[in-house]
């Protein structure tokens, strides 16, 4: 596992390219713009954004650059594992070619038209958009090639990568900590940006970080900062990141298996101030210095026998990852050779009622009220059982990113959105709501900005 992480760390450090943005709006003549400090200029053609079968004409300057054509049932790409090179990950089947150079480019003076059926597409090349954050008039987009700062008011953007102060370009997480932008990276630790001074602070293993791969971070009500990594969870008491004596590390070993797995993917704080953890071995809660956890044996995730015929892809991470193979053996899944592990929680959120929602790897969507588990699968109206993203909107509605579309949970069931509704692609990794009423949805290869789904 150590060699795998080191190799991935080296890969992302060497991959110092940005993200290519494509604007899909009203028909216009080609326009060009370049990022400051980047000498690459790309011509982009814009075209009317019909909701279905969007095709973009290519010029000589945009050879091998195209938007995806809507498919009724596109085959989805497997979510990246720690052995994948995110910058060169496999393009989904039936997906038109994406730009390998991924130089960030924007079409100037093309404001989005916020009317029904209109949407904007931003392309980021062969990369996943794992995290986004709307903060006032700014939307931050985390890609496998750096962080993009997009200004809604003046339609400008800027790329931050390892040339700007980050230690790695691959981005897992974006949030706010202590009024600074917090960025969790692949192999570069945790980085904080002071937007006033434009200076980055980087925190890594020598500072007390459990691992250089950071998946999540949050500031709790009592001022503590929690950090989710691939080698356990950190707590920084009082949020004093500069004081190494304030850093604690929680692992399977030192919690007596209270934290069920050291690979922590997400964290949330409930109304009582308890911290919940999504791991590869199940759900955990830290309450009053006591750890408790729940697994598939307790009801987390639908049984394999129930979902076996519903799984849309059979690429099993355990075939290429010793870590995942060992996990399946430990959890009695060694005879399951497809992409299924109900204990593997990829996404986590807590709704306004205090209900815990877990997105699993093939076991569907799990609901936990503190006592009882209920699982939702394709049979209940979900488009897929691989859940990559969970969040709630200002109305308290749950949004679910799956391997086959975006889902909104309504009072009477689930409403599914796909490329015909304006999504860039149907594997949904991230989402945020901007103050202009638009919804930003991150996928493999790009971002969709939508105005009529909220």
C-alpha cells in the first residue's frame, strides 16, 4: 500500500496541468482566452444548448476535443481506486474523446442564460471533479489537475495548482476552515488558502497529518478540526493547526477497532456535536470520547443477493488493489468478484431531521435513524446502486450522485436526472448550489451548471 501511494503521489506531482473549460450557450463565433501565465491558446466553438444530443463542431484548433453526445444508456466508468492514475483514467464507453492537454480555457463574454432548459458545460479533460464549493459569488471546482476559482459575477476564472503553492494537483476535497479555503489532495496533504494574501499553508505528515491523502475536513462546533485520511482520522484540538501538540490520530489500532477501517472517506457532525465517519469498513460515530460503529451485519447496505443482477459494471477494485482484496477477505466477500462491498461507504450526509445517509459501493443508499437501517436500491427507483455523492439543498431535499445519474429524493420517491437534463456525464461525484440559483454538478470530464433543477 505504501508503494502504491508513493507512486500515485509522484504521478500527481508531475501532472502539473490545469483544467479545460468549455462553454455551452447561445450560438456565436469562435472566441479565445487563456489563463494568465499559460501560453496555450485554444479556439472553442459554442452552440445552442438543446437538452438532448448536443454536438459541437470542431475546428483545427480543437482537434480531439468534443462534448459528450447524450446516450440513453451510457456505460459508466468505474470510480477510481488508489491504483488508478486519475489524469489518465479510462474514458467511459460511448463517450466522445476528451482533451488530454486539459489547458484551462474560457470563452469570454458568454454569460449563461438562466432560463428553463439552459445549461453550461465546463470541460476538465480526462479528470474527475471530486469536490466543489460555492462561496458567495465564487465557485471552487476541485479536479485531478488543480483547483479552479470561478467568479460568477464577472465570468472569470483562475487555476491553482502545484505552480501556485499546492503540493499536489489531484483534489479530493474543498471546504472552508477557519475562514480559509481548505483543499484535501492526493498525496500533497491538506492545503489552506488565504484569499487576501493568496498564500498557501501546507500541512502534511511531519505536521501530524495521519496520511498525505486527504479525503475530507470539517470544523466542529467546539472549534476542533477533523481531517479524514487513508490512514485514519485526525483531530486538531481547538483547530490550532500550527501547534503539532494539538494533533491527534485515530486509527483502528488505537481505538480498539472503534474506527472500523483506517481508510476514512467522509465525516459529518450531527446536531449534538457527535462526529460520524464513513470508512471502507462501515459507519463510525465518536461521541463523548467513545467510539461505536455499524457494518453490513447491522443492516448497512443491501445484501449482495438482492442487488447482484442490478449492478451495472463488474470492474472489481480488488482485482488490481491488494488493499481492496484484503478488505473483501476480511469482510467475507472474497467470492464476490464484481464491484460490490456494502461496508464501503463512499458518501455521507446528515439531513435536517438528523437522519444519517450513507452511499455505498454497490449496496445502494442506506438510511440510518440511530436505531434502524433502511436500504434503497434500483428496485426502489434509484438508477444505480453505486453512490458517489450525497448532499442536501436549502429546502432539505436529499440529492444523490450515482454511477448512472443525479437523483433527488422527493416525498413520493426518487426523481432521476441524466444527460438529457443537461448533466455533463452520468457518473456524479460532486455538487454545490450557487447563490445565483444555479446547481453545479461534477462528473468525469467536466461540470454542468444547471438553472432549472432546484
